[in-house]
C-alpha cells in the first residue's frame, strides 16, 4: 500500500454520527446519503503531498482575517483561492504541478499535455475530470453568447487553442503557433479558469443543458440565462466570483457565508474533499475556518490589527507611515513582521486616459510632450521622503537596475523635478491661460484632470497631497476623486469617461515583467490608461475595442512574438525591444521603484514565510501554501 493510501486510512475516519458535526461537512454528507465518506474515499488516488514549511500541524482552529470595503475581494485569490492547474513555486523559481498531477510540453511549445488526479473531487464530492475542462472550453470560453476575461493566453497566432480530451484524466491544449508562456500564464494570479467551472453545478444555468434556463433567470431577477450564468460562474469579475456560497470549489476552504451575504463577515470552511495532505498523511487544510471581518476602511483594519484581531495582513495598512505604530504594538498585539520583496514596477503610476470619450481631452492626453511636462512637474523626492520615509529614488515604471532587462532611459527620463522645464514644455502644447493662471485646452476650457482613485490606497492619497499642488503650479487644474473599490472598477477599469487614475503593480524584473508588462504595452485590462487599445489586442471584434496608433500596434505585435517563443534568449531580445519602445512612447509616468515592504503575522501562526515576493502575479502569499498554515 503506497503513501497515498496508507497514510490516509490511518489519518482519517468518517464523521457520520458526530454530535458536533462541522458545518463544512454538511454539503458533502447531504450528497452522500447522509454520511460523509471515509477520508481515503474523499481523496484522489495520488493526492498532492505537501511538505510543511516548519513542521506538520493538526486540523482545527480559526484563521482570523479581514476584508476592507466592498471591493477588496480580489485579495481572496491571494489567501485562499490560489489553486490553478499548475502553480508557481514558493521561491518563484519555476512552475510545478498543482491541480494537475503532471504536465508536459513538446519541443516547440505548441502542445501542452496535462494529467489530472484520478479520483479528485469538488467540494460537494462530485468528480473533477476532463469533462469540467471541456465544459469550460466549449460552453464558456468558446461560447458566442458568453464572455471571459484575461484569457488571451489561450490564443496563439490569432487563433484559440484546440482542446483534445484523451480520457477522464488527460487533456491536451494545442496551439497553431508556439506559445512559450502558457504554463506560466496558467500559474499567474487568478488567470486559470479551467479549475473553477464545475459542470454539474453550472449546467443548470446554461441554455444548452437546461431549456428552461431563461425562465430560471427571470425567476431570479435576470433578463436572460446569459446574465444569470455569468453571475453564477463569476468568471468575468473577481468580486462576483466570490459572492456565491453555493458553487462547488477545488479550494481548501469553501464559503459558507460568502462576501455580500452578510454585512459584518464572510466565513469559509474546510473543503472535506480537498486533495492535498501533509507528509504525515493529515488532510489539509489545517484550519477548519477562515473568518473574514468586513471593515469599512484601512483605519479600522489598522486598529483591529493593533489589537491582535487579525492573524496575517500586508495589504492596505502595512505602509511606511504605519510601520512605527505597528512596530511599537508587536508585544501588545502578539505579532511580528515578515518581509515582502517588492516586485512592482513602481509605487504609484499616473495614468491619463488615452482612450477618453472626450475628443479634446483624448487628443491632449495622447500628446507625449504633455505627459512629459506633467512628469517634470512633480517632486518625486518630496513624495519619497514624506510617504516612504526616504526609501526609494525617483524612477518611472521600469525594470530594476541590475536585471538583464534594465533600460536606464526608461527608468530615468523626465524624473527631475523642474517646474521651469515643465512650464516650457506645456507652453509649447497649451500656451493659453485663464485669469487664474490655469491653462486652456484647444476648445477654450480650463485643463482640469480629475484623478479617480481607489480610496483604500492610503499611500496614493498621501502622494497626491503633494502632487496636486505640483500640477497646479504649472497651470493644470488637478483634482482627486476617491471612491469605493467596486465603483472604481466600474468607473475606471470598465469605463471610458474618466480623466485619469493611479495604480501600481506590474513587474520590475525577468519573466514577471514579460507576463505583466502593463505599463510598457497595453495588453489586458490592467492597462488602465488604454482599455480600448488593450481590448483591441485581446478581442479586436469587440465593439468597445479601439484600434491603437501604429507604434502601439507594433508594440502589441512584438508582445505577441514574445509570447510565441519558448527560447529564453529570444524572449530577452524581444522584451528589450519592447522596453526601449516603451521609453520612446512614454505612455505613463511614476514616482519610484518600491522599497521592500512588510506584513504582520501573529506569533502563534506556523509555517508562514519570513521573506516572500510581493506580487499580484505570484500572488502573495498564495504560492506559500496557506493551506499548511496553523496555530500553535
């Protein structure tokens, strides 16, 4: 008897008859005639055996967490939902099997073969097989009625990949041309949708499988089956994806109270069919429950963390300004720091809307000299000193110095704080001013730029306290409008009428920069400055797509070439061209490359990483395997 049977038979027994049956077992029991199967029958034949970072733990306990506002749900992918087909290793040195037991790539990166785990199950006990993969591919991804986001990596040479199902466990993804980054793209953040589409649950909402799907949709308040289906599968928007406690999952925990179903909290409970075990045969995850407090803003989150009510956090509150307060509270709050190695392309990126619906603003924002003038107008060092306690140096969104992809011109151009030069450049573009000294555009209107910002980004708000006067000093009526993240997503990520925004992330080195070059080429919805151009790259037939100018289109063509090759030397060569072109185009401007960050974790939390990358794409701390966290 191998480990994958011997350990499980010893480690687990049926929970039927327990007087204090955990809530996480209810669905599984209901689907099995009132009795939870023995552990050995809940696991695949070859589960993933995970070596705990420090030591093996025991099942039980509550992980106390928090969510800020109504729009921070995408953070959940980082903590409890990073379960793609293949995943990044904890040190980000490569890709390793995860949901798939194994995978292989042919020599020219045109055929990827994946083997799923035999006997693997969804959280309700239903088998997970290639039937689910085929359902996603045929009935969602290739459906003419439905739409998916972030799936451009399934295309090569302008053609979608073909799916070949070999049997219940094996499937192949075949591309017309080489697709050298497909495995890495599956591992990137929340891009892999083939592990999140349970056919047995979703087919009731699909017209192909349920002729009454439209009637069902109307009963639930939707216009058609399409709207209801997309709400139930949630694959079009992160927040919607998590606002569903009924959909089965492959994750370590399943929501029993989903975000939005209760105003005060969200609760995720152990998946009894989770397919990972530790080296002693104990089924993961260790924690029975993840309890999320819903807090109004970062200030409330900070207070709760200082009081020891949050077990682990690095988002929203772990700013340079808060570090002294958190440092002093380590003993009373019973927590300590961990280090985040920053991988973002900048601490904050100013992004004018280059696809603005207002033709006058659109023409002005697309003037490179206008952007250069604005860049010279801001005092980056003052921002670094005030907001980051002097840590950092003026820089545009770029690659970190010392990396083979570093381009000095991209990093350093227009970073000097020179109001006189800024005025001279702006005089050449918009010389006329009103009686108050504000510049006038070609239609005679005051040049007003409203930066729309996600309100939980407190460091952004601090930087704008300095940037707004800088812009006004050179005749630009700059303003800031803060809003809840969900409204920001609607206004900015899915809108065309906003003037400008600011954000961060992207990547500053190596393969990560190749996978997320958002500030160097508009390739997906994270290119907030040019959503229409990005859409033209991913879906040129979409009515909202905007054909880019020739130089931007050439940049997108280069990125297509980059994605097509698996040759590392060729990847480096093409990426350097993209970066040099990005310096020529100067689409966005920033403040500084980020210094290393930090997070806080309770002293009784075991198996967390003391040092880890800080990245959306990795995504922190997902690849560190939260399923093996536990408390002493």
